C-alpha cells in the first residue's frame, strides 16, 4: 500500500477514466506544452493534413495518456492505444498499422521499451506511411511493401534520453512535461472534487496539493483517501484538519515523498555519507532497478531540491539531511 506511488494502481483505472480531462481547455497546467500543442494541431487542421508525430516525455502520472486522448479529441479522430512492451513482435505492430484509418491517432505508451524489429518497422511507417510485410521464412522470405493510411503517432516515454536517434528524429514535436506546481494541483483537485461530489474546502486542497509529489495522479488518489476519512470520521467536509489527519493515517510524507524516494534518501545519507554515489549502486542499496530509481524517483528528488547530480555521482542536499532529521555535513550542497 503506497498512496504516493506515481504509477497507476489497478484501483486507479476506472476512476481515472472519469477524471481525465477531455479537451485541451480542461487540461490544467503545462501552459507551455498546451500552447505549443495548440499551434501544432491548429496548423495541421488548417492544412487538412494529420499533424506531425508527437513525443510526450516526462515522469509517470503527469498526463501523457490524457494528452494523447485529447490530441485525438481535438482532431476529431479515433485513437488506437498500445504500448512498447506489448509490441514484442513486429507482426503485432504491422496489424495495427494496416488497420489505421486516415487521420487516426496511434498512441504508443512506454515507446522506449519497443522491441527492435517493431521499432524499425515504425521508421518507415512514420516517414512514408508504409510497412514492409515479410512473408515466409529463411532464404525464401520476401517483403511486400504495403501503403498505410496517413496517421499521427503519439509516443509517450518516461525517458526521452534512451530513445534511439532515428526514432527520436521522426517526431516533429516533443513536449516535455514538468511536475505540477501546488497551485496547479489545487485546480486539478477542485475539478476532481466537483466530478466526484466531494466537499473539498480550499485549505484542504492546499494541504493535499502540497503533498502530492507534483503529480496529478497522486493528487487524485489522495483526494479519494481523504474523502473516505472525511465521510467516516468527520462530517464529509475535506478541511485542512481532516486532510492532515487522513494523510497521517496513510503515512503520507509532509513533502509528498513516497516510500522509494525516502529509501533512496536514507541510503544515500546513512549508507554513503551523503554521496557522491553512482545511480546503480544506489539502486542496489534500495533493492530497485536502476531505471526505476532514475526515471521515477530521481526527477522528483531533484525537483524537490533533495538530491543533486554531480559528475562524480548523486549527492544529498542539506535539505535532504534536514528532512530526515539529521545534521548535514558542512560540505553538503544547499
Ligand atoms: P501518464 O500517462 O503521464 O502516466 P495520465 O494521463 O494517465 O498520466 O494521468 C493520470 C491521471 O491524472 C489522469 O487520469 C487524470 O485524471 C489526471 N491528470 C493528469 N494530468 C492532468 C491535468 N493536466 N489536468 C487534470 N487532470 C490530470
């Protein structure tokens, strides 16, 4: 049970569908990305052609899937959804591509995890709207070129840095999603409270937003936990006192750090004297994959001013020492 995990839990799925913003105008925050995307979509619609392929990059729970659906909705197009890990065999991708209708949006989540043969098929599909279907095996195999309908690929990745150059180059537009500011999360919460019929008071929203790790998915999840508490132990209104008491029960950190964030900081400070230490060593110390530490955990710790990246490795800041209730050494960065 980790109320602060930015990854989607099974319990999130149904409610997330009802809470997802449906249009760009409902999408809170990410002002820069919204403006850029508006121009990309409007320009394409005026030309009457599908827009360039779009890459959405950023940590989990920040709205990449929602944005892909919004792109389709704004274009008035249908969306097909798949993910990198699901496209293990190029044949699966070929089937999807050849079923596309002109103007469709194809969303590939976790596109950095796509298998190599499928990735290579994607190059030609993105560039020339063609697929080469291989028929037969061994020396007798032939490849048949097949035209597919012009479409827009929307790829989502937690790490654009690990995409191969040829794949990255085929996206006409890359949107970098940032963690949300507390006041933006307050807007997300107010909107969700209206949809769910929760009596969320402004001071309650401030408290939840501050402890949501900059992530709308977490804000929405904490709202549901706090709502339960408000209904069972109070009169239903989510005030600051109710929010605090509820978040205490769920062991939610004052600053919104989750269990893994805290484990990483603890290891960094207690086992490695505050660093510098390499990411893979740190990952082993907390028993996690180093990609998870790097893609899910580190971005928020850096953003929260707890961890600094240096050429020699990761270092805990004075803020991190203080958050763990410890005295920082004099050379800890500020
Ligand atoms: P990702 O694909 O980046 O992991 P999602 O698009 O699945 O993130 O977003 C998770 C949930 O957070 C959505 O169901 C939605 O309710 C909420 N959400 C994300 N971004 C926003 C936003 N900008 N405005 C309002 N709600 C949002």
